[in-house]
C-alpha cells in the first residue's frame, strides 16, 4: 500500500493543467507532433491499458518498471503519473522516438519516469523489478503501417529478439511481474504464471513462480 500522506503531497504539487493530458488518448497524444499522433492507434499503449498494466506492475513503493521498446514514452508517463512512488523506465532504439519521449516528460513535469536510448540486447534487465512489453518485435512479421523504414524487417530478426527476451526473463527471480500487450507469447518462459487477462486476451499479466 502507498502511504496516503505521500499521495496527497504528490497531488498538491501537481500542476492541475497537466492533468488534462490524461483525460483521453486524444488529449495525451497532443504532446507529440502530428506524424507521431497518427501512429498512436497502432503503436502506442492506450491510456486505459496503461493504467491497468501499471497498477499490476507497481505492486509496491520503490519498484522499478521497465517498458521494453518504449516508443514515445506513453506507457511510462501514464504509469508514472498514476503511481508516483514507483519508477518507470523506457528503453527505445529509435532516437527520434526517444527524443519525443523526453520532450513529453518535460511537458508533463513527470519526475519518476526515465528514458534510455539503446537496444534491448545492451540492457541489463537485472536492474529492474517488473516489465511491460507492447509487442515491439511484431513489426518484423507485419510491415503494414510501419513506424519508419530504419530497419530490415524479417522473421529471423523477430525470432532473435524474442529468444533474447525469453532468456533474459527466464533469469529473473521468482515474484517478477510481467505484462504483455498484443503479444504472441513467444517471449514468456513457462515459469511465468498467467494471473489475469483482458476478456480478449490481448492484455496478459504474469508472475514468475
């Protein structure tokens, strides 16, 4: 449980105008340029999904949550806003998206979200407690409406990253929490037990036993 006095202190120091960003996806997406807004429906986490996922991952004060393939930072910023005693981190390999995430962080005055520019394979997952994954590898299987054309998409690239994440998650300790959104599940080791899911199974929540 989060101490009530800490939450009240946070709410008192928030600029109320910044709360308008969280009214709807359309409002939040106004933080970004029009080209980025047009990608939102397909590539960025919806607010209601982000809140549900963050509530599961922010299971105690001081937890460190990593968004794998964080794009323009939407999940991290929403999670950080609603759970101020938890730190949200995003790793993103596209420099343009990383910079949009940092700009949005400045605009929203969020202090407990941090963004890293880099590749998953150079990221030490042992530095984090829980993980969010909106299938950033799937662009290798479905090239419709791509974010850009920076990479040579392929099935082999999908399999490489999926296997890397599978192995990294397998090494995490019992109690690790994991949320997958729009994932085929190829990256989930068998030790992770499904504990909750949306009716359509697009949002799935796991705990490692």
